[in-house]
C-alpha cells in the first residue's frame, strides 16, 4: 500500500457462537443503548460507512474506512467500552478481518456457511434487515452498498446452485422423521425447546405441522421465551424449570448458546421413573453441545446431535463436503471479483485526473496557437479540434488501458505511484 | 384329503414367508399384497384340513404333537390376519410367517397318523384346555416377533445407523404398544389354559395339580409373564427391557411346550403317551 493511500479498506469485527458464549454476545449486541450502535460507529471519524448485524448467534460490525490504519482498534475499543467489557480480555473471542478476509466472511455469513446450522435460511433475512437499517440511517455508502448487494446475490447463488440450503431444512425434517420412528404418531406428544434460536423454531414448527400437541419454550431470557411461545402457541418457562418440564415432554430440542452442558445425565436418570419410562427423544443442535452425550446410553432415551441428524438425511458425508466446497468456491470467485472492483476504486480517479490533465493541456495549447493561426474557417477549426483530441487520446490510450485492466497486486501500488509521478498528477493524498 | 391340504398349506406358508422377506428387502407394495393373499388362502386350506381331520378322527385334532403344532401355526396365522384388519403393522409378516411355517414344518415331521383317543383324554376339557393354551402361545409368539422387531429397530436408532432395516420397521412406540396388548390378551388366556388344564386333570387323574414337569414349567412361565405384566402396569416398564423380558418368557414357554414333552417325562408328554 502506498503510504497514505486513499484506497478504502473494509473492516469486519465480530463474535459468533463459536468464539464467544451467549453472555458476551448479548452484551456486545448493545441492545437498548443510546445512541444506537449504528449511529455510534458511523459517527467515528475513522468510519466512513457502517453496518451492524446482531442475531442470536452473532454480532458483527462491518465498516469501511479510509486513511486510518488503526480504525479496527478504535472501533473495537468503543465497542467493548459500550458493552461494559473493557476490562475483559476478548482478543480470542472477537475476530477482526480486513479487506479480502472481511469480504469473504461477509459472503460466507450471508450464504449461511458460517452458521451454527449450515444452510439455515434466516441469516440472509437478518443481514438484509441490518443493511436496511444502515441504509435508512445513511451509514452505508458506495462500498458497503455494493458489498451487501453482492453478498445477497452470492447467497442466492449458493442457495440455488448447491444443496447446502436444503440441509438445514432437512435437519428439522430429519428430526421429525426420527420422532416418527420413535413415537409413531406425534399427536398428543409434547415438545420442550431449550433455547429459543432460529433453528429450534424451525424444527418446532415442523413438529407442529406434524401433529405435536404442545410446545414449551425454556430460555435464559424469559422475554424471548414468551415471544417464541406466543408464535408457537405454547407456554414459556425459565431455564430453572426444565427438569419438571422434561417429565412431561416427549421430545426435547436444545439450542442454547451456553458454553457448557445444560442437561446432565443424572437429571435424566432422575426423571425416568416419574416419566414411567416413556421414550424420550433429545435433539441437541447447539454448538457447543448442551446435552451430555452419555445420555444416549440410558435405556429408552435417544439423543441425537446435529451431525448425527445430518447423517440421517444425507446419504454420505463426502457428498455434503462436496456441496460445501462448491459453495466455498462460489464465494471465493465473488471475493476476487469484488476485490478487483475495489482496486479500480483508486485507479479510476487517477485515470480521470490523467484525462483531465491532457484535456487541460490540449485546451491551453489550442488557445495559444489561436493567434498564430489567424482566422480559420469553421471546417478548419473542426479539423484542428479532432486532430488535437485524437493525439491526446492516442497518447493516453495505452496507459489508461494498462491501468484499467487491473494490475497485479504486488505491482499496482508502485505503478500507480509512478503514473502519478510521470504525468505529474496529484494522487489525492499529498494534497496540502 | 386332509393330508394333501396340509401339505398344500405348508407350501403356501413357505412361499408367503419368502415373499414377506423379499418384501422387507425391496419394500415393494405389490409383493406385500400378493403375500397377504397367499397367507389368507393358506389359512383357508389349513382350516379345511383341520376340519377334515376332526371329522376323520371323531375328536378335535389337538392330541399329539403333529396336531398341536399344526393348530399353533393355524392360530398364529389367524391372529396375524386378524391383526391386519385393525392395525397394519408392516414387516411383521416377515417375522411371523416364517415362525408359523416353522411350526408347520415341525408338525409335518411328526407322525401324522390318526389315533384313537385314550380314555384319559376323552373329555370336553381337552379341546378347551388345548385350544386356549395354544392360542395363548400363538399370541405370545406374536409378542415375541414384535419384541425382536423392537430390539432391531431400537439398536438402529440407538446406534444411529439409520439405513436398511430402519426404514422398514415400524416405530418403537407402535411395536411396544402392540406388544403390551398381546401380553394383556395372552396372559388371561394362559391363565385360563392352566386353570382348565387343572380342572381336566382333576377329572382325568383325580388331582388338580401333580407337579409334573410340564405343570411346573407352565407355572414358571406364568410367573414370568405375570411379572412382566405387573412391571408394565405399575412401574411403567416398557421398551427394550420389556422386549427382552418378552423374549425370555417366550423361550421359557417354548421350553415348556417342547422341552417338557421331549426331555422330561410326565403326564403331558405327547411323545410317550401315544407311541
């Protein structure tokens, strides 16, 4: 990078279900904080544009910045301060990406390749909502607009051209199929959701349409439990009450973001008798897992985690990996395209200046020659105009084409600098 | 004529057994339909064969091993067909039909000649005791098949190997509920079989209970089924444990039925009585 380059950079900071427990994610979501996180970050001088994404499983800030090498640090500092986490060492939890990596990350998130349940469809909607908020607030501009639109189109391509998306749907489908193989008829069965994530909601809805009787939602924040319970026509309880609820339940779906085990083996053993040994089907879709895997050893209790559910539907893992690779390739191709578009961003002004300068010189020289040439006919004037224009164009043609074509990464900064030097143009940075 | 019909029945049962197994491997609906027809026709010829034998002998054909095996097979197929009217348990045929065919085969290798009834057995209690006991055995045979299916399916789900047979077997709850129903019908029949037997014994030998090996083993079997029923109803035993228990109880039942006849000697031993 040329020193003091004008080239905009893309910065992404975030935490997700893999890097941080739900407590930290919730604080970083900066809910109910004035001014809103979007305003907060876009008001930073180092931040040209900003988009703020917050879902159950991730919180991310996407920003573009010019001229500020330490923009990422500035944003991070403000973020932690507002989240009340300044004193905590989160260097392992918060990932920070720049440019190529950031673009790739955004595309992967949009395509649901980075989701807890790969291929789950909600994330795209959430990203669109985040973008809508940003454009309403006027915090997204040329670069993030384009990045977002590209992300949406990559996501759409991944969804239609690979079978990644069908996997998430098929996980809840698999859960229903398995439940049917255990219980036969699902009518009269009760479902307990531990954690109110999107995937759990999807599975619950699927079970409801298959005749399940009642849904109980347990969540750390009761508010969200009540909200989800209302939409599923069920009841809401707090996490402390799950043991009692499990006595009643036939199917348990767990999807909390908790860092440790929530349902322990002893707990299940304890409720076997009150349950009168009724079959119990546990589904653990959380990453990391919520339910002790040893529970599967208990008689009449069946525990499936998310990978095992995937195995139910997909004929083989190799196939699945092939689809994932295909999706990653699509993402990569779009990343490269986006980067080359970004590269033209600082080439375009130079080309413009080059052309402006040539035009200026031409006009000056034309004016100077006017006296010596004396009175000319209109035809002669026109011919002269064409002549001078075509000379400047011809001279500039090769350099412009060379710049436009896109230069190799390692040479481009140098070439741009040399171009500016040779033609004596100001590259927009050394001004004042 | 009844012998010819008996042979025909055996062949038909064997064919439908193979058919049911083919069906479970290929999941072809048409094969299933054809098998059901075959089995129904076999049941009809079997019924006629038993009826003709009854006429020829002048007493219900429930006396020697040939006849009791034959009746057992008949009852098993009958119960299975009856079950199909109410509950369609797919793939049960692949387990029950071969078992019935085996009983039929066992019957066919026993001496089948007609025998005059010894005076000790001439009683109305003979057909009542024998048919009720054999019916109970047929129902427990069904429960045994359901338990085997349960264990197979349970392993598939537990070990998360969900290909092959997993798709072909019914759900765990269905198998368990049917198993429990079999127990609830079979157990009173077994009890009734033992009571009628005891009454008949009093009439024939002057004592309700003489602790001959078959009687003792019947009692053991009865206790096993009683324990299973008790656990199911009070503690809510079900699933895998109940299925294993059903299999153990059935093994005891088979031993009572066969072992007591062949290995241990006593009033019930068909083998010695009619030689």
